[in-house]
C-alpha cells in the first residue's frame, strides 16, 4: 500500500516523457527531474522494504539506513530543487540559462556524487551487520564496536569524496544562476489573464 501511490507518481513522471527522451539529452532541467523521480521511486520502494522484520534485522543501526535516507535527500529532494531553480531563474529574469554546459556538468558531478555517497554506505551497512552478528565458539561477540568502525573507514573516505563532488556541483549551480540573473532583467510582475468564457446554450438557456 505504501509502494503503490509512490510508484504511481514515479511512473507517471517517467511515462510523461515518452516520445520526448531526445529532449532529456539536451535540457539540463529534465535531466535533474528524471534522476530525482527515479531516486524518489528507489527511496519509496526501499522504505517499506526496511519495515520488514527480516530486512530490518540487517539494516537496523547500520549505515544502510543512512544511505537510504541520502538517496532521498540528495537525489530526490536535492535534484528536484536544482531542476526547479534551473527552470525558474531564467523565467524570473526573462533570459536564457547561462551556458547549459555548466548545468550539465553540475548534473554529472551531482549524479556521480550521489553514487559515491550512497553505495559505500550500503556496503558499510552490510559489513556492520555481519560483524555485529559474528560470534566466537564461546558465544561472545567476535568484534568490538571500534573494530567495526575502523573497518569501514575506506567507505567513509569514498563517501566524503562523493559529498565533495555533490557540493562542488551545487556551487557551480550558484555561479551559473548568478550569471544567468546578471544577464537578464527581473520580471517584477507578469501579466496574466484567464481564458475567455465560452457561451453555449442548453435547452434554450444560455450558460457560461
């Protein structure tokens, strides 16, 4: 029941692009939205799965949960916000986005950053779960907690590299949007009007 509405929204978003995938290759905004919707689908599938006792027995208290959260935070919410900003700022300043190439580079850095951030956390989570459940023949824990921490330091280093790439991409976006705004003029008020009413008669009575 949790998965159905979430995946309904994800599939709706992806199927909306049927026949227009060529635009995804060209438009940075669509690139961010596609990855954001995909990460949304991954997060909302994984969340209910983690509620199952057999899976939660592995993930509980481990970095797997942190990886799961950051797929949603960095991928879903982060990329959705980036896409919205890349769409809105040129509209608000009545101009074109400063070189699309910068936005594309941001997308690439961000995507690689998410992968390098999340996968080591999943790896660390499984490693922690295995080490915490390993016992000696006498029935005592084989590994001390500090041993599990030092064992996953390489994963943390990789995670920090991914986070640095993601942050670098966000800084590129800030520069890009500032340059975009600088080359345009802010639209303080955009004129808008409703569509005209259409007249039609029903049983001799005019209706609008």
